[in-house]
C-alpha cells in the first residue's frame, strides 16, 4: 500500500489524505452517537465492517435509536445504498477478477468512486479506487472504535456538533464537481426533489428520488449535443 501511495500524483494523494482525515472524524461521530444513544457498544463496529456505508449506517442507527422498527431501518439503509448499483457499473473496470472483485465491491463508496472517475486513464482510476477504498476502510473503522469508546462518556453528542460531521464531509466531496454546469444542474435538481419530498416520505426515499437530478442533467447535456449532430 505504501508503494501505491508513492505512485499517486501528489495532488491526488493530498486530496485523498484530506478526505481520510475528515471521514475518520465522521467515523468518530458515528461511534459516539450510536453508543451515547443507548445502543450496544459492539453495534457500530459490526455495522462499519459489514455495511461500510456511512449514510446507511447513520440512517439505521437514527431510526433504531428513535424507536423505529429494525426491519424498517434495514430497508431504509438498503434504499440509500441502492445508489451503489450504478456506482458498480461505473467502476467495474477497476475491480479486477475473483476475490479482488468481491473485495472491491465492498469498497464501492462515494469517495472511492468519485476519486476513481476523476482520473484520466484506466490505470490511474484503478490505483485511485483501491488506495481510497482500502485506506478509508481502515481509517473509518479506527474512527468508529474511538468514537464508540468516547460515546460511553459523552452524554450529549448534539452539543458537540457531531451530528453535522457527515453532511459536512459529503458537501466537501461534492464541491469540486460543481465547477461543471451539468453537475450543478444535477445537484440543484436533486436537492429540490429531496427537500420537497422529505416531509412526506420515509427516510431513504428522498435520497433515491434525488437521483432524478442526474436525469435532468443528462437531458440538458443531450439537448446541447443536438446541434452538433445535425
């Protein structure tokens, strides 16, 4: 892993390192929030190893901690993670074959996919995907363990602002992509759909419906291409 890190472009390595640091803090917040909510100490660690998807983990814990049905919490998490299906198609060429493909499928997360797709060549995409995925898996789980230990002593995680850590990281991850006007249109359309449907739909569904923003951006992109093909 160290040799792969050294082979990365310095700018890319710096960006990945910053995301690792931020997501480690989010892992700390997840562990602390879960345990301080009265859930078992082992639960955040098991979720982080088996699920390894921050949004789904936060939704599951939030619903269960508020008295929701665990089955409904699992279904909500699955709905949120449905976005990983198109992610898998997008980075299929980076996963390899055999057991590497199984491991790689588990490492398909927002960050690893975002860094992979931003690279210009297949070799660079593969390197960025695996470095980000493996490193983040380690850092996230270490953060969760530290947070769970801290959660036994912290009684009010909201007072520390830990509940804002996860959306802050996602915002930081998305901001560079907003330089592209099509990405901006997708983000704005998705945000409008999510905000409009959140008061009426169960947790998880607004996030899925927000994917309509991608369709809006693609329609816009297609219209711009029409004059070129005529």
